[in-house]
């Protein structure tokens, strides 16, 4: 039987989701905990990857089990797991759906604050800019829906079979004071560091370091040479995963809490 696990994690202490031997990662922590519960090696497949220090307010992985268990697995796992990883739901699935390959849409949110705040430092990225050019940032975000080759916004594009991504939504939000910003984007797929690279460019536009036309030039001609500088990782959240057969709201409300009172935020 295949099971989908609905989880969330704070990525500050991890080198990302993906399992590798040189640093602590979310996948390995979960596999170790599951193996401890079932007293045998357990392997899982995640819905994607996140970079070091990037968070996930919604994430899915799948696991196969020969026999059903007769105990509260969510309770046991959450007791074993560190405080920065939580299991919300375990969903039995018919057939062999795939947590990664079956996802039809992923969404990310990136949070920015423009003043030093010790309570935001691990959850939002600080960029001290006094007067953002919000109109130009809005124009740049809107361009993402017009193009679909993101070769220019990938750290290592040659590692991908192709660099085509279909962006369905992209927008900039600001709080009432303009001191905090949020970038939101949804697409059928994302490339390595793609969201952070896009955010880095949009922040350059907002700070007057890059024009919208220069930004669009790399969407029109993805092979143009450029300097790639991803935005800081700690402001980024994988916030929603959608499947043809599974579309549930994130259990964690952390992104909403970080955004504060939604009545004080407006789309740019």
C-alpha cells in the first residue's frame, strides 16, 4: 500500500530536503525516524527538493508499506522528530501515485523585511531598501506569465532535460507601511534555485539596479550571459503542492502568521 505523508518543516537547521551524506537533511531525519518506528529500513520519495535553509509550510512524500500498522503513527513520528519537522496527515492512496512526478502545481512564497528584526531573521530575508520601485517590480512579476523558458533563471540549467516551466501566477504584495514584501509564484515545475534567482532580479529592479527591459531580455533570450545572484534562502517557503487527485490546504498557518493581518497587505 502506498501512503502520502503531509508534512511541514522549518529549514533553518538543514541542508535541504534531499538526502546526501555530507550534511543533515530533512529526508534522512524522516527516514531514520520511520525506520526506528518500523524496526527496519524505510525509504521515502519527496515531492521535490528545497535548498539549504529553505522552509516548507506544505510538503508531501510517499512511502510503501506491505502491511497496515495498528498504532498511531502520526503520534509516534511527531514524538521522535525534532521540533522543526511535523507530520500533519497520512493519506492511504489507491494504486501507485508518485509524490514528485504527479504534482501538477507547486507554489512558493518569499518574505522580505526592510529593517533589522531579531524575530524575523530566520523566517524572512532582510534587504534594507528605503523606497522600493514597486510599480517596476509588479511589471517584472507580470512578465513571468508571458514566457516559459527559464534557462536564464537556473543555477545549473544543463543538469535538466529542459528548462521549460509554465508559470500560472506571480505577484508582489506589500504591507500597509511598505516595510515588508511578499513574492508569490505558482508553476507546474521549478528549476534549481529558480525562485531565489527570480526574486534576486526583482529586488534589483526594486532597488534601481536593474531595468525591467533588462529583466525581460533574459526571458526573451534565455542564453544571454548574466550574473546570477540568488536571493537569501531563509525568506523562501514551499507553500502549496497540488495533485490531480489531492488538493488540500496547508495545515500550518505559519505563512499566514508571517504575513500578519491580511487586511493590511495589498497586491501591487
